[in-house]
């Protein structure tokens, strides 16, 4: 066994590689076994994943123009609007070269981006684009990650969203903040009583992490450095980041590992962001790793405690049941930190 699997109660790899769930098999081959995209098994698994649920069900509900449910910026409804489908399809490892996914990405870039460059959380079908005051870190980070993953990094519109993200974190340049939406530098958000929002920070850093290191401009690198410092300013296992509205305990959602991932972040996703940005060996993550290992069952599997059942076009997994997707997420992090 590899060193990281020695920390598990049992080896979940055969379960994750089962062809019955080709989307998980595709990602496990890539992320846990380092198979290249052109490997025949990888290509076969990805092609199979595009033909079956949940990817097939999501694409079956797409309008020919590229949107879902209704035209417009696509934030509403949660979690059936256009923006969410692009986010979820990326998390599922869908093929970004598929014409339906390219139409969806183009639709988001044409309708979800505010004049400031960031992506805005608006569901108003009558608005040509969201107002600048509706741009928030969680949505912008989620869409940055998805669109970069689907191959749009060289698009000028996406680079503007990257620039907004970096400026909103550091406060550099001509960035403007609003009492609604992003209300100040350092992840301040009106949803968190204008205090720094760690959920938004996790999403923002996961988006910026998709930019290859040699393509990160200095202002992006500074934003990443500031964001990492914020996430490491608290013990991720406790997740006691600034809390608004009189809350004195972290949201319980931090500790309910799930899939897919919307605007809520969990402890594991915090670890995903930090490991992708090169901090897998940081001793400040040790308690969070121990906590993660404590959640596995006897078969080395993790349950889906936040499954969005009944809210998406199709249920991805059963709430509370052993989850291939959450197990895959956990294994990726454990491999980076323990392997």
C-alpha cells in the first residue's frame, strides 16, 4: 500500500475505480493514480461519464441557447440555475470540449459577469448583467475554478474576473466595495455582517489555485498569499473564523462533508484549497487531518452529509450514505498531505 493509504481503515481505491460510476472512476484515475488525460482508461471513463447521470441529466435539461431553467445571469434558482450547472459539471469532471458545455460557459461569460469583471449573484432574468454590488467571492471563485478547468483561462473576460478577485482580496487598484455584496478587502461580505467570510475565501482561493503558478501575475500571487494567511489564521479543524450576526459558534456546515459543493464550504474543502496552493506540509493542518481520518468508516469510506438531495436536476448521491465523491475528495487531500 502507498503511505497515505496506510492511514485508512481499508483501501477504497477498488470501490472508487468501479466502472459503475464512471465519473468517479475518471477522476480517481487522474487524481489518485496520476494517469494522463490521453490514457485509454481515462478517456473511456470520461466518455462513459458523459452518457450517464448525473452529467447526462444536467445536460438533458439545458436550453439550446446554453442556459438552464431561465435566461439571465443564472444564479437562481439554487441549485438549478445556469451558474450552478457550470460549477457542478466541473466538479463532476465533465468534458469541457463538449459543445453543450462550451455553450454554457459562453452563456455565463456573456450574462453572469458584472461590469467590474466579477461574477454576480443575480437571478433577475430581465437584467442584462448583474450589478457590481452583487459580485461576491463565493460565486466568483466557484466560476473561476469551473471556467479555468474547462479551458477558458486565455479568454479576456475570464482574466477580468481573475483581476477582480485579486483586487477584492487585497484592496489594490480601483476596486470599489459595496455595503451589499463584497463590502471590503480581505473577504469582507455583507452576508457575514461585513466581516471576512471564510467560505468566500475558500472558494476564491480554489479558483485562483487553478491558474498555473507560472501564469500567476504578481497581484494574483499577493492575493493568494493574503488568502492563505487568512485561512491559516485559525485552526481549520475548529473553523472559528469571524462570525457575524451574533453567532458565537462556527456553522455546523463546516463539519458536514458533502458533494456537490455550492456556496457552503466545509473543513475538507478548506484543506483542498490549502493543499492545492502548496501548503500540504503545514503543521497547522495536523488537527484537521486527524479529524478527517476520524470520520472514515471501517471500509475507508466517508459519508455524504450535505448532498443537496431534491435541490438539483438529479440527486448525485444519497444523503448520509457512503459517498464515492466525498471519499475521493478525502483521498486527494490525504494523498497530498500524507503521501
